[in-house]
C-alpha cells in the first residue's frame, strides 16, 4: 500500500521508519509547516534527519501530502477536542477522494464519530483506528473479532502516565508531586500532564470503545471523568493495608462511560505497573479476555497503525 | 473508637445469625441466651422451632445477635463453654461488603457526620474505618471505609457516599465491580 502520513511526531515518524518492514511505502509525509512527497516512495532517513535538524520534513507545503497519490492516509496529528480539527478535515479530504484512512489521532473518533461514519458511508474508502486505544494493544480488533454485540463490558488501564505515577507512589511511598516530577524527568509525563492525570486521555479512549461497542455517537461530554491529580499518598497506603491498590480505570458498561481512580486487588490482573496498559473484555460466551502491553510510544503505536494498513491491504 | 498512632479505628457492630441445637428440657433456652447478654451482645430475635427436630433429636433455634466482631467471638466461646451446641456461627446477615477510600479534608468537613450520612441511607453499616492523616488533621487525609450491606444495599451506600463527597468536595476511590478476577 502507498501511504501518506499527516503528522510527523513520534507516531508519524515511526510509521515512516517502519512502513517498509511491513511491505508498504510512504509516498508523502507532512508536519504542520511542510511536506515531503515522492511518488516512488520516500527514503525515511533523510526525511527524519531533516525533521530533527531543521524542524521540517521537506520543501513542499503541508497540503501537498494530502493531495499526493496514496492508498491510505495515516492521520497522526495531535488529538484535539471539540471539532477535532485539523485532523477531521484531513480525514474528510481523504474519504472524499475515496481513499482509506488510518487514525492514530483520537479526536475524530472520540468527538465526531457520527460525522466520521457518515463520511465513510459516502466513500469507497474505509476508516480504521486501532492505534487510538491502548497503543500497541489490539483492543479494537479483538472486539471486532469477538463481535461488539458479544462484549458486555470493557474496563482497563488506558493511560501509561497516570499508571506510572500511581504504581511509583504505591511502591515507593512517595507523594504525587515527587513522582510526577520524576515522570517528567524520564519523559513519561509531559511538561503539562493535565491531559493524562485528569483522566481526559483515558476518557477519550473509553469513548472510542463505547462508540465501537454500541455503534453510537458518544463524545467526551458523555463520560463521567475524574483523575488522579494531587492524590494523597495516604490513600494508596490505606488501600495497600487492605491488599488493594489504586489504578486509574476506564470502564464502558451498560451504556455508561466512567473514568476514575478505583480500588483494585494489589496483585490482580488490572494492577499493571509502570507505563503498561491493559484492556479487559467481558464477553458473552468467551468469559473474560485480558490484553495488556505498551499503551504508548512511537514504534508501538506505529505497529498498530501498520496493522490497520495490513487489514486494509488484505481486503 | 480508639486511637493508634495517627490512625483512628472504630469497631462497629455487626449482625450475626447463630444456629443452636437445644436439648428439649425446661429452662434450656434461657440458659442459652445468658452468655449472649453477659458478653455484650444485643439480642435481636429468636426463632424457636419447637415442632421441628434435628436429625439428632434436638430443637433448632436461630438467634440473631448484634455485637462487635471481637465480642461475637467471645459469645460463641461462652456458648460452647456452657455446653450449647453451636451449629453455625459467624455467618453474617450482610451479604455484600464494599471498601472505599475517601480523600480530602476529611476532618475539617466532619468525618463523623460523613459516616452518619452513609449509615442514614439505611442500606448499609459502616463496619470499620481507618483514617490516615500523615500531615495532621488540618491537611488532606484519607480514610478507608468498609461497608456491609444486605443484598443490593452496597450500591445505595455508594450513592450516599458519592452525594456527601460531592457536597464536601471529597474524592471517592470506589472499588471496581466485576473487575476482581
């Protein structure tokens, strides 16, 4: 498949780098200010070096990537809320040209699922978004395989930053501020960690899960969200005395979407540590399924993007 | 309530059902009930099945008692010492148990009132409370509450907790239903 990648952050760059290993070629990549286009396929190394040195990927204007001759548009720009722009327009552009779209950007699937599905219906192209939930974890494709109608509930740890903070606080008896600063030093948490620690990121993933499970138009506004910001260490200490710990858990069940700190058994399945994520599915006939792994990271998320590209190529 | 370091632990009263087997003799029932009152138990009800006999020819009696867990152990021991055959003890009437952790300005917002409001929902009892206030009671603290409830009561009690917590700006860390395995 010929890919055009919009967004040259960690996920876009990793997708460019790894596409060849999965049998695909990248004919265009764009960041917010520039694009590189080559109908015969881009050589990743010089593009990535230029991005690193000069902050741009090429000489062309960003729109050149959207207009390139590709089979699949990979949308990997940062997630935005509300109208989910500019990601949503990129998706629209590709679908109107009857091209497939693979999203790593959560915005269009979490905030405008109805609009997205409507555009897809009028297009010969298809939209896949495995990378938007749980990074490398095949959460959505597992739901698709089991059948959304046979999944009765989904819960899990869907934010690595929050999980890192909680597991370090519990293990070391350190307070929130201390662990957060450490996470920022390690690059696990961003300079502004609010998206992660306030539960927004996990909630977007749960909203996406709800849209897939119920084939409905949930948005962030439909989720009941609380985060782990400023959680006192004493809460983890009291939980530990009782053989439990605290995790930021997202739940989709009975039509409700909830994200918040929850008590879970200290050594239970859901008490994953560090930046690990886990998705737990309750199914009608197959019991409980647990899928865990790395929920973020360039190559990890790119592998989920390329898995979607592989699915499209086999159709 | 008694204090242990920076912790306050209260041992609340539970309801227990005790099944006894009595020999069919005058005064036997009264003799049986004495150790309950003597050990601080509160007798709630007695179900005396006079017409029924156990396979061993005894009369089954079901007694509901309220006591703290520690006193209840004493009651059972005293009954056995008195030669009463205790068939089943310690099975609580409460079929649901739920643990939550609350954080925030628990002391400044009147923890006893918070607990009372949970009890007042009428669906659950606060079985025990552990408070941790490492930075002093004027700062943010945490409390672990164990609630016991009859079938369906735990959800109502959680609802009451959420309501009080919203009002007092406390954070509730709820257990995860269904996610225990």
